[in-house]
C-alpha cells in the first residue's frame, strides 16, 4: 500500500557534499534530472529542492535554444546548452527562445522521461 508523503514539486534534500549549496544552485540528480535549491543548504543540513517551475539559467552563448526545445544542463560549465553530448543532463523545456548570443535562458524543469518523450521536431 502506498502512503502519501507530499505534493512533490519540492523535495527535502540532505546536503552530503563538502560545500554549502546556495539558493538557486543547480543540484544534479543522477544522470537524467536536475533540481534547483530553494534555499541555502549548509553542509549536513536538509533543505528544499524545486523539481518544477520556470527558472532562468546561465546559458552557453554559442547556440540558440528554440522555444519548446529540450535544454541540457552542463554541470562542468554551469550553463544550459541546446544539444546533448556525453555529459549534459536533460533539464526541461525552453519556454522563451534564446538567441545565440543570449547569456540566459528560461527553462521549465521537467523530468527526463517526459522530456525524452517530446516529438523529434521539438528536440532538435
């Protein structure tokens, strides 16, 4: 039998890293999802991570990201990118077209399975 815990748009997260997680920092969840810290989370403390919502992220300035396209988080450069390579993580759907030179992009966080199910025309 399942027991309801919470709505699920935010989750509790224990910071087991060696660094403070600042409000707005991206937290990588495995290889297929990211979340955004809702508050500062001290080392060893528990705080909230947002799993949904529209967020503005730093973006790679070498390529446009089209409206409706999947945006990918590059944790090494801490930017959103238009295309996936070996290390990028699907983050969600671009909700406002980002021009090539744009330094930020607005993305609706979305789980990897839903993003992967988008028609090919929206993934390119």
